[in-house]
């Protein structure tokens, strides 16, 4: 399916097809400006996760924090937008979104609104019903490859349902970069993208230095399967690498929606957790 959006006031037109977005400008001499209605939303539906990661920047520990009425909120918020205003896709997260009792219904709701749902998971709570719904409704799934979790088994479960799969890998010191490189070599023939996310000292995470130069030197010659989270954008702007980057800051195309109170933020790092 092909979808289009256009906001002349932002010098912006876009075409979305098969999970990829092509952006165009009305005036090629001027930049695209920040969109009031972004093309992508991160959507938080719970504040709880059983992964127990020491570095959890969201500090997701509240067992009673599945947000209420997320289906009604979704239809009220996104359903009130025109077809041109609605995002191409969303990424559902938390905490761990698959633990929410309305998770599958939420996938259906976004699909009904002609918005492609994706989600990020640690894989611990995947089951047949969730995997079946993911295959039917989702554009893709991002699996967090944390060393203390059995993510490899969860990846095989997702792949057995022919679900488009990306890996999320936290990058900080040289050990974490070597860990990523091993995962890349083992899984590159099966995974769409390896998304690298910078370790962020927020929530339960203490400060760690990010070994950017070591990472750049370890990257494979062909980086087409490697993507970088928005937090890496300042590093990418420094240059001295072979990585192709967007001309625009990620936050002008996306927003973070916290369904607890339906507050909208620049990103998940701006919600005061």
C-alpha cells in the first residue's frame, strides 16, 4: 500500500511504501521544518517490564502501571486526525508492551486507522496469539538483545512466523561493541536491521562513556543493515565515517506519546523519568 502526506507550510511531502519513507521538498533550496503532525510516533502504553535491566533509562518497575483505556485513547487521538495528518507508522513500547492486556487489540486499532503498528519487546512474554497478531497486523518487531535475556530463542520464535525483525543493541564501552559485532556476524542473514542505541544515563542507568571511535572502526564495510537511534545523531554529525545519515534531526519527523496522560514529547528522553 502506498500512502502520502503533504504539509506545504513545512516544505514537506512524503511517500510511504512497504515500510520505507521517501521525503520530498516543495522548494529544494529550503529545508523541511518541524512537523506539527509527525510521520512517526513512539507510543508508551505501560511503565512495567520484568527484564530487570540495570541500565533501564525508563526505570520500568511499577507492576500496576498498565495504562487504562488505551484503545479509546488511540481512536480519540489518532482518529480525530485527517488522513493527511495521521502518521505512517507507530512504535509501541513501554516498559514491555506485550504484557498489556489490550496489546493485541491495540495492534488491530492502529491497523483499522490505517497506521502501521510496530513494537519493541524483550521477547519474554511472546506467545502464539501475540506472534500470530504480529504477523497479521505489524510492519515489524524490534527485539532488545540484552545479554542477560534469552533473546536468541525469542528471535527464532519471531522468525518462525516470518515476522520482519530488527535487533536493538545498547552501545557503550568496547565490550558492548564487540558484543554487537558478534551478533551482527551471527544473524546478518536473518535480520533486517541492527539498530544501535547509545547507553543513556537516565532512570536506573549510571554514566558510561560511549566508545564512538572504536564503534566506527569495528563497523563492517557495508553498513546498509545498520541503523542508529536518534541519540547517535550528534555523533554522526561529527563525520569521519562511512555512514549515510539523514539531513534532518530525527525529532522533527517524530514524537513520543505517553498514553498515561496523553502527553506529547520530543522523545522518550524528555519525559522526566
